[in-house]
C-alpha cells in the first residue's frame, strides 16, 4: 500500500470516528465502538403512587419511607410520588387503578382486594395457622406464596407486580363501648373490619361493615358502628379512636399475621431497566425491616400515651373469645375452600408451612414474659408505666 493511500485511509478513519462520537454526544447516547458513557439517562422516570391511608396515619409514612429509599437508591433515575388515600381513587380502588395505569403504583394491604378474589385475604387476614406476619412473609418468599399470588393476579386479569412486605404486630380485637367478656357479646354488634375477618366476625354474630381507615371514627361517633378494629396504637391514636371510645381490647386471631403490599403497574414496571427493577425489589426488603423497627419504637410510645394522656383502658381479650375465633375460622375456611380452588390452594400451602415453622418457633424461642416480669413487674405497676389489665371476669 502506498504512503499516500495509507494517509488517506487513516484520515477517513479519524473523521468517521470523530463524526460518530459527535453524533452520539448530540443524541445524548453512549458512543459505540468501546467509547465510555458520556451522557446519563434522560432525566428521572416519574411514578405516581397512592396509599390507602389517610395522610396523618403512620401507614402513609411507611409508604413515604419506601418511596424515599427507592428515589435515593436509584440516584434520582426513578422518582416515586406518594399521594394519600382518596387523592385519585378510593382506598379500596387502588388495585384497579394500578392495573389500568391510572396510578403507577400503590401502598396498601392485600385484604383490601377481598372483593376481587377472597384468597387474597389469606395474606394476613386470618389466624394464619399460628404464624405471625414475619412467618407469612417467609412463606411468601420461600414457601410458594409468591408463585400463588402471581397466579391469582393473572387469573383475575390484574396487570400488576406485587411485593408483600412490612410484618405487622398482632392487631387488637378493637375499640368498644365496654369490655368484651364472652363470644356472645358480638351478637348483633355493628362492627367494622375488612377482608376475611368480615366472615369471621359475621360468624360470631356481628353485623359487619367494611370501611377504610379514614371513615371509621366518624362512623363510631355517629353511632353507625358500635365497635371497630383498625390496627395499632399509633394509627388508632392518629385516627382519633380515643375520642370516641375509652376501651380497647388487645390480642386477636382475626389479623395476627398481616403485612403491607406495594403494587406496581406491570407494564410500566417491565419497561424499567433491569438495574432499577432490582433496586425496587431490594428496597422493599430494606423498607420491610426499617418499618418493623420504626413500628416497635412508635407503637410502644403511643401505647403509653393512650393510657396516660387519653385515659384509655386496655384489656386482654378473653381466651374464650380467642378460641371461638379459631372455631369460626375453621368453618369459614371449609366453606371458602369448597367454593374456591384458589382459596384452598393458598390455605393448604400456608398450613403445611406453618406446621413446621410455628413448631420450630415455639420450641426455639424463649417466652419474653418471664424476663419482663423479672425486670419490670414492679415498675410496670407504677404511673407512667402502664400495662394491659387482665381479662374481665366472664359473666
């Protein structure tokens, strides 16, 4: 090859590379042919979420906490904005809204979708065969629950990606005009609950009305309800239960293993880069643990505040009521399983996981009651360190 020809070819090659680089920069892309990344992705991807909780509820705060983690972990490539319940759709309407793309995502609980498929309520809204909420999440991730949930959502045509997370403590039996002393106290009672707990309390004789969180206290105040359950000391106090009732019953099997759910519109989720989808999933797990820690701190503080400042009296639910709940749920489970193959499939899977997980837990973990009594029994009786009263005498 002549020197003149070599010079011409090298010059053409330099020009071609220079033009390609300029074009890549102008297009905001990354140059091919081994060039380093020059321009980052074009701005943040916005996502509009709605929670199913009033803005003042700690649950809405949990939703904001999750969004903050994702927004920061993606370095601003994704920007989730969380609106409170009712901002776009009613609290019970988020599944449809996310599926249709009206919302990009939502924060709530699976029992709110009970009307779509009653098997969804088994993610926490039941005695859960003795499992607590963390065990339910273990079953979901490692015991086949995720696959069953995906199957159910696909069957009902829900275009969503679901992440159950955030194990909740055992929920109270609820707020009443006077202490509950026996199962028959529920007969004729106008009571608020949701999910499969509707069937459980109906089986105990109550007239049940399913209401979202923001509507419960006004209904109690107007006499439309005689009693209600919601969730925990912090949420209940923020919603104002202490203004309409001074009696709260602790411990129940109706929702002793519930957790939250983070929903994404599947079409929008699938369109995200793989790296962002991975961050979303790991942020769920990080938020799940952080929520547990925050709940312990805040719930325990508000539990004391309810007693010392708001003069609420707490009672432990009588064993006779707890036993009745289990017996009624057995009937509910049998009926729903006969009517709905999906319900039976989920219930059977949970029961098999619980048989070994709960036994392991009971055999392995020491009861905290003895240690608490050893260190705090005397001080717990003093003002400023209240404890729940023993269950009322049975009449």
